[in-house]
């Protein structure tokens, strides 16, 4: 779906407001994202933790 179409459907004037209004970074989300990224790269936690 086009971002502006979605913004219109949600009642936002501009598409970037979707991200501003509907996202929040939490420690749990950040950790989950990091683990997913590491898994995608084939890295183990011990390798990443050594940096």
C-alpha cells in the first residue's frame, strides 16, 4: 500500500506522521531487532558481545 494512502486512511495529513505517532522503541524491541539482525548475519551472541 502506498504510504500516503495509508496515512489518509488513518487520518494523518502526511505519511511520515504514521511513523512518528505509531512507533516506539523499547529495550525489548531493540533487543529483538538486534538478535534478528545477528541471526540473519549468522553471528553468535559471544562474537557480537566481544566488540
